[in-house]
C-alpha cells in the first residue's frame, strides 16, 4: 500500500493526520501549521502587547511545556517584544508535584526563562497531601482549584507581570462548556469560550473569585493530541504523570464522554467551542463585583474570599465549611458572628 505524501509540500512522507482539517502532513509542515495557527490566535485575539511581562503558568506537563517553548519561539520569530517568565505552583503532592517541578526547573534552564515557585504551604499553611487527609479525596479539587488560581495571581503580582498565559487547550475548553451545560451554570456558560478572562469567574472546579491580572489561552483552538505530537517530535522534556488526586474529579467523567464523541466525529471539539462562541444566553448571570477580602486583603467578589472560607474550615476542623451550599454557609457565618456554636 503506497505511503501518503504530505498534502502541503507534496514531497515528504506524511506523519500526521490532523483531526481539525483531515490534512496529512510531514513533520516540518506540521510544525509550520501548528506554530502559524498559534501565532494567528495570539495576534487575532490580541493576547499580548509589546512590552508585556508574561507569567507562563508552568506545571511541567505537556501543555505548559509546549506553551513555554512556543511562546519563546514566536516571541523571537515575530518580535512580540514580550518579557517571558515561568510561574509554578507547588501544591504539595508527594510523588507528583515534587517530580514535575524538576522538569519545570530544567525547562527554565533550556529556554533561558526566569522561574518563580510558590507553594501552598507557604501561602496557606497547608499542603494538598494534608488537605486530602483532612477532607478525603472527593472534594479535594475544590480546594486545589481555588488555592491555585489565587496563588497564580499572587505569583504574577510578585513578578510584576501584566498578563498570565495558561496552557488550556481546545479539549479543556470544550470540556468546560459541557460541564457548564450539564451543571446548568448559565453564568459561566456565557463566558466559557473567552480567550481572555479578566474580572470574571474562572472556569473549573469550585472557583468563585474575580481576578485582576488578565489570563489568556494561546492554545484555545489547539487540540491536545497535536500538543503531544509537537512535544514528541521536538523531543521536549515534559512530565506525563496525572495528578494522583484527580481521577474522581467531575471533569474526568466529561473528558471520557468527549473522547467517545470524538471517535464518531473528529471535529467535535472545535464544533463545541464554536457553538459556545455563538451561544446567546437570554439572561446571563450577574457578574461578581470586584472587591477586597476583609481578611486577607486580596481580590474577591465577596466580603470573605473563597480561599479564606476554605482555610477557615480547614483550620477549625470543619473542612466542609467552604464547600457546603451557599445558604448554609451564610447561616454558618451569621452563627459565628453571633457567637453561636455551629460545629
């Protein structure tokens, strides 16, 4: 059976068949298309402006590793004029994050990018290992999601960055849209496809804070499988082990369903994203008002930010305090202010 030739250069042997276009490409043409599409996403979305100091959220995984590599590549190639830095959050997960941080450190050396690492233990006095022991595995993503988003914000402020770039890819965004539909979360559904988020609620498990530093997603239209192929073809060093506490996360069930849909319709990921972009929510949820937490003086849409509520529960031996229903939580707050025993 004859080997297919590259549908772009018509000369070299094809190594990749792209789901989004059905094109068969050789390695070099795949690199060109992959890098060009991300460049177009950056320029059309106006993700950066010259002189920006960009904090690249670096976990050591495939997405953040390729993001760091390609932002440096495109910054040099197209003269964006950006100051790039790596920002990592150490959640304190033994056998997972400690190993992945070694990869991030090596990436910093390989790409000549400065690196800042902040830990949950330093910021909050708790590691995720300790939180899981106190709360169990079921709700751990709520704590990790809230703490991580605030930690990224704190790190970016410390580094005096004007924008945060994250490795959220097309698969992640399609999953988020489906999660919001299944939850009936109209407020987040209307903002699920925003390529830049600022002063809005972030998608994910358990978050309800508004943020001051813009966050952008250069991989919004980039398939996860193509990120993996790019990393392998370029022989990039990345950490591939999944978080040991994430198998029970709701997102994981949505991811499995999306993969099944993709087998039937390869374009389903971009189809979902485009549907989300075109969706008109009749009565969008009210955006939270940006304010300051009265306890930690950090950005919050409530008097007390979600991170402080979760910490209060952990420190008082009532870890479910921050993950109960909002009506029950208001009752708990009133009881505490009145000096009642609410344990």
